[in-house]
């Protein structure tokens, strides 16, 4: 079992709709959760982080965390063609010595 | 300081040669990560440092790979006797870690793309 799992996609969403990206993780002690966006040929760019159960909103982005289910998601409202990218879920454990582990990413395509 | 800096951006080398990459983290960041990424995959953890101490090296990593962060600032990643399978994007990221610090998110450099021919 991979430590961080994501559907590879591609996920195709019409422009203006809500894109929903999901991620599960295996380490129940994980405490910090991150979403990165990566355009083709570029390095990952942090878009959201969440530490507490529930929802966290930032503009068109909402991160959702459910530690009991070991599940984290990212919602993108009013999807734009510029949102087309690979979205990486990353997880970090409780200890300050814990490292950040990434999933394989979900490729999102917003169709006009 | 505008972010994490990696050099070179691109490196083409012949199989069997040694290569070294450099990463300059965000100046106040004490944690530095190295990852490797191939097409269609997420960043694969290689190793990381807290200040100058190397805390962990991936068990999957060949002994041909070594990394240093001698003064707790910049870091180098060396690959000896390169193989074609080493061709990938090598990413460096840095973060600020400490007791009571919740903002432990990592910021990436632009990466070094290695091609072994």
C-alpha cells in the first residue's frame, strides 16, 4: 500500500464547474496535509495546507480533511482552463522530524 | 531572498560520469529536502536535512547518491557513475521546522533536469 494515494486521472471537468480531487493516506499519525499544483515541466507550487479536521477555504479552493477516514480532498470552484494541471497531495507526520511524502498526483483538465 | 534556487537547471551527462547539483534554500529555512520526479509520477523522497544533520535517506536510494549540507545553508546532491535510469527532475524544497511551528509547508526550487545519455 502506498503511503499517499491519488487517482492518476485524467479528471475532465467543464469550465465553471467544481473539480473534486481526492487523496487517502496510510499513516494514521499524519498531522499536516498539503496540496500542490504542478504545471507540465514546472516544479510543484503550494496552493493549500490544512492541519485540522473540517474545511479550509482560500478563494476558489477548499481543502477538506477527515482524519478518522484518513482522507483529504481539494475542491476547486468555478474551474478555469488555467486550473488544468497535475495536483499533488502531500502528507507529513506528527513528529517535527517527519518528512513530507507525496502522492503520484491527479491530472486535471478543464474543458472550455 | 526570493525563494529556493537550484543550479544547474539542466544537465546532460554521459553514462558513468559524476554529477553534482546545488540547492540554496530560503534563507531562514532550517529543513531541506531532495526529491526525484519522473514523468507521470509524484516527487519521490530521496533525503532531507534539519540544519546540517541528514535525518533520513531513502532506503531505495543507491549508494551512488550522496548529499551534504555542510553549514546548514546550501546543499549539494551528487550522483556517481550515472546510469540512464537516473534521468529525472531533481527537486529541492525547504521549510521552517521547529517546536510549536505549524507552518511546515515546503517550497520548491525550479528543479534540475538530468539527462543521462
